[in-house]
C-alpha cells in the first residue's frame, strides 16, 4: 500500500497484477493498473525487493533460535 493505492499480485503466476485506489474503490473491484502502469511497476519492484530481503534473512538465519519451517515463498524463476 502506498497512500491510497494498493498493489496486489500472485508472484508465482504471471498476469495477476492489480492496482486499486482504496479511497475511491474500497471493495477493490476496479483494477486500475492500466491507468497507472508506472506506479504499479514501482510498487511491484518494492515488493519483490522486500521479498528478496526477507528470503535472505530466512536463509542466513538472521533470527537466532528460529528453526526454519519449510521452504520460503517460491517465486517464478527468471528466464
């Protein structure tokens, strides 16, 4: 979420990106990604950067005493 905008995606499935204006569309029924492609791309890049940071923390054991519980979120492999 950035301001009134909310970006949603299923990072393992292409074509699932969505952008909503929460103030004008609280039910999130109108995907406005085509109206704001630059904002959506920026928000997606931020999300992917955060996921990578969280993955690195998980893999490197940044949290003493925490036992890994399975595989961290899987994402689509880059081609």
